[in-house]
């Protein structure tokens, strides 16, 4: 009797196992496709196929400790340098070069030998032409010295404007009815005189019968003599 009961229990267990396997496969195929889970395996990609190829042994074995992986060091890549925008350079207008003034000492206030020589040459010409010699005026001499010194400093031999010329005479307190001026630069006093006499306008001042007084200023700088003659009529 016991043997019959054992056989009956074994048959019952076998029937239950067959029934469970049938449900498992039926349940597995009841799910639709999830796409190509393993695109290179040749399977149709259904969930049932995926379940059928699971490694059941691994499900009941203790999980192997995962080996820690050493992270690959990231190479030091220098960050891009963003240079600061440079300030635009504003163009500067070019300035004309100004010549440096010559260092010429101021002439003495007294009548120099060069100035006396030039006055004598003027009066010699006048006397030879039957004209009266010109009288030296020291105020005119000082004005002539200032003009010659300025020309030596700047290396510019040029007249003042007519207005400034007369303004200088007035400021110095010179009394006159008529006035004129000669200026020159040469390598000697004789060349100064000859150059003036060979110029019609300058010669006219030297030989004008109306003039009564003269002032001469001579400043030597280097090899040049800067000369100024001022004539007035009183």
C-alpha cells in the first residue's frame, strides 16, 4: 500500500513539472518583439528567444567580484589661450622736424670792429658819390645787433614785415621821417658790402641822399657773418 502511495506521489510531481514548463514557454512567447537585442546572433530578437538563451547556470552561482578597472588618465590638454584684444593704435600725426637753434652768444652792446668796418665802407661809397656820410645811431645799432643775432640763431636771413620793422623803431623811441633796412650773410665783411652794392635795392638804401643816420649789427657764427643795416632820415 505504501509503495502505491509513493508511486502516486512521484507521478503527481512529474505532472506538475510538465505543466510548469509548458506555462513558462507559453508566457515567454506571449511578449512581443523588443527589437534586435543581439543583431549579430541570428536570433529574431523576441523576448522568448532571449529568455531561451539565458545562461541559467550563472543565475544560481555567486556573482564574481568585479575587478576594479583603473581609469585611463586623461592627457593634459592645454586649454586654449584667448589673447586679450589689443587696443587699436591710434595713428599719430607726423610732426615736422624743427631745426635746433644755434647756440650763438649775444653780441656786446658796443660797436664792434666788424660793424665799424662795414659803416666805414658805406660812408666811403657815399663820399665818393658826393653824398654826406651817415651818422652812427647807437639805438639803431642795438636794433641791428638784435636782428643779426636772431638770423644767426635761426640760420634764416629774412626781413621782418614792414609793420613789425616800424613797430620795433617806435618801441625803441626812434624818431624818423623815413626808414629802410639791408640784411646779408657772407664769409667776410668785404663780401657783405660788395654783395649789397651789387644789388640795386640794397645799393639804393646805401646811396639814398635822404638818409641821415645808420645803425649796423654784425654777428659771426661759424664761417658766416650775419649783417643788418638800418637807415633812417630825420
